[in-house]
C-alpha cells in the first residue's frame, strides 16, 4: 500500500503553483502600497504563547492545536494562527521602540485539528496583516480598507463586510453578567454542551462561538453585546463606520460577531461570500488592544486580520476570476549525436542567461521523439542542432505554432532572444 498525504493536508502541484504565486504577488504589491512590511515567524512556538494570547477557553486552544513535547521536554505547538506569533516578535525584537505604528503582514501556513472541509484543511495558509501602536479608529478603517482592497483587486467582488463592536474589558464585565443570567437556566437544565458548561464561569462570551447546533440555537436569543458597550467604545465604533463611509465601503452591522479568539476588543469584522465552495467567511479580524500586555509588554493598541488563501482560490475559481496561467518553454533545443549534445547544453544555458525559458532533451530520445515531446510541453520555438549546425554556429528557429522558420546565429544568444521577441 502506497503512502499518502495525511488527512487534512494537500500538495500544491506545479499546475496550481502559479495561482498561488499570482495571489501572493498581488497581496505583497498591495501591502507595499499601504506601507505594510512582511514578517516571517517560526512554524512552531512555545505552547504558552497561544494559551495566553489566543485564550485557554477558545476552541482553538481546547480542541484544535497540534501540541507536543520536544526532546527537551518543552511543550511546543504548531502555530494555529499568526497574530500571537507576530505580537511575540513585536515584543522580542523591540519593534515597539521604532516609529509607530508598526504595520506588518505575513503569508504563512497554519495548523488546526478540525474536520477538513472545502477551503479549510488541517494545514491551511493565511495572509494576515497587523498594525501595532495606534488606538485611533482611523487605523480600524485603514486595516479594513486593506482587506477590502486585496479582495476586490483580486476579483472577489461578491463579498459582504459585517462589523460589530465587542467593547472593552469593562464593557464585557456587565455583558458577561447578562450572558450568565441568560445561559444559567440552560446550564441547569443540561442543554449546553460540556465545553460550554466549562466556559460559563470563566468566559461566557465563548459560548456564543460554540459550533454545537444545540448551543448555537440557544445563543441566537442571547443578549446583544452592542447594547452593553460603554460610551467610549460606542464613539469609537461610530467613527470606524464614518471612515468606512468616507471611502465608500459598504457594511452590515452584525451583533452576533464575536470572533473565535479571546484577544479581540472593540471592532471586529468579517468579509463573507456566497460563492460555491468558498461560501462563508473569507476574512476575519478586529482590534486586540490587550494582547501585547497579556504577553508581558506595555499596553499597546493593535488591530489586524487574516484571510485564508485556499478560500480565496475557491472564490476566484467559483467567480470565474482566476486568470489562466501557463508555464511553457520559449525555446526547445533538440540535438542529433554526441557532439551536438554538449553543444545543446551550452546553448540552453546561454538562452537562459539571456532571459528565455529554454529546455533540451535529457532522456536520450530520438529526434522524432524530441520534437513530439516539444509539442507536448507546448514549446513556442524549437532549434535542431546537428553536426552541421554545430560547425557553422547557425540553425533554424522554428515557430511551433505557425510553422514559420528563420535562420539564427548560435554564437550570440541575444540574436535568438531578439528573433523570438520580434515574432511575438
């Protein structure tokens, strides 16, 4: 029996990799325009980072993390998300001592043990952006605008922005009491799942995020957090909406959004699509003003988001917006005989240095088989080198599509490059 990839993982094959490069390139280009710099963090971190940063009452920490002890007995976790990792790097490398705000983005793989589904595997990939050092609602508007720009410039225009405010810790004290009053009868009757019963005293807000259909149905009638936020948080939320209005980004106020991680405060948001296999949330984020302090730093306001690359690919495909990509050689160099074999090696290297994609036979095929192979890989042009061509340093450059032929010098690869470009 052959070995296959673990459940919940997928190979990204050469036929698909150009899609990934296109999306990642577009993201990097847009982030650069917004003044965001790329950061790369380790694939695994000390488990404590996620327990403290993400929250030990969340589904991510309680049920989904890949955690193990290394050979030194240290508890290590494959990163389930990127924000806590970037926050740790922000502290560890004193990025806070540089001019603020610090605007960072990343393209990473993440790992969560959950049921594989369309657009979300156990190993999945995220684009995320984080901004540290400003409590202004203008930053909320900026980060949401960045996410909106990436989605729309990629061609995902069938998206809805849902926004909410979950207030500050002081707001949530009152709200948590209201939640407890609401959920207490359901706790006493045993209707809520075991996980939610454990969350009731420690963090009842997490009950709203439970994936159990029974708990979800009960939570539908729970008190709405927006009714409990303080004047400062309400004012912040109004200004965020004002910035979105100013740049023409439409939104829906959704009081049910709480996001699945404990570090969120004030603004939270999600971009959702109804497109086929990508249906659901393609991007989510919010403000997390307490995270840096929770990790041992000075109080530092921050906000960010993450979007799934796999879901973006699904959405583009379902929307008919994924460009067609091909990776085909400009020139295929065929050869006849041992002497011309070495000559072909020299020539393809010259062509590559000149800027062309060049291939040659590596399987000792006959000339007929070489030309058949050149057709199969879609080569745009071919050159056949035999003993005469090697001696004269000239050959015929053949257009494989329209079958035109021109004589070219083999001494200077730039001549072949010029001929190819002129024919294009």
